[in-house]
C-alpha cells in the first residue's frame, strides 16, 4: 500500500475517492474484509503525529445540541421510525444479531486501548492506535463501522479523515442504505462537516 502526501489536508463537503481509504495501511483492512466501504470524508482536524487520541476525545465530547438543526431533525425522525419499526432493538445490536468486531482483533489490538467512553452513545468502541480509531454500531439494517484515520501530510503534520464501512442485513438492509444515501450525501454530511470546520477553527485558530 502507498501513502499519499499532500501539502494541505483537503477541506470539502463531498466524499473523497475510495483510494483515500484503501491505499492507506490501516489495520482495519485485515479485520473487516467482509464490510464494504460506503464513503470517505476529509475532516478539518489536524496536528502532529501523536495527536489522534486527543482529537478523538475532542470529537466525542462535542455537544450534540450544537449539531446543525437539519441533522438533528433528520436524526430524530430516524430514531422515531426506528422505534416504530423495531430497527434499533437490543436483539438487533452488537453481540445479539451480530458479533462485535472486537472478536476478530489480533492480540495487540484486543489488549490495547479502545478510545473514549461511548456508553452514552449508540456506538461501541473497537480499538485505538496512533493512526486509527474504530467504533461500531448494529441494528436491523446493517452492521456499520466508523473509522477515523490519521493521515500524514509531510513536515510532521497530519490530518483526520473519516470512513464509513457497512455490512447490510440482507435485501432490506441494502435497500435501506440505498434509500438514505442521497440524504447523507446532500444534507447530513455537508451540514455536519461545515459545522465541524467552524467548531475546530474556534478551538484552534488557523496558523
């Protein structure tokens, strides 16, 4: 695998090419071969080679009440529908409908850190290294992974990117993922990334 170096990390509200994820030497490639890459997005967070853990902590601690209104409305609708349709029952989650990805980890990852506590969120942590952080979620539609990657830009500067990988639950799961894709691409992610840009800039003024 080759690592791509750029002078400045990309800042955009459209997906990156799949190669931005597949050509990086992520440990995830070896333990999630049966998941397919849904999309990859550039994130505004940047820093030095040892900063990923603190950036993940910062991201997880963000107040969800400051998320864009349209995203909060769509999420509320999604969870209301999920309750009505039984999409998010305990029987459909991690260690119930599907085993945790942690069951596949090699010893060094399984005994290593998992990152911040996610007990108040629908995700469960999988592993954290100096280059990657992975969390997972499962329901009746799919088993999904969120992957934060720490990508070198050269001159000891790094930037974050996020990939979403999924394993749909049968025909219904594939149809659901196809149905929500336009909403994710046109509304959810652009609004979320613009908000994340603003919040990161207020935390760390541009050099």
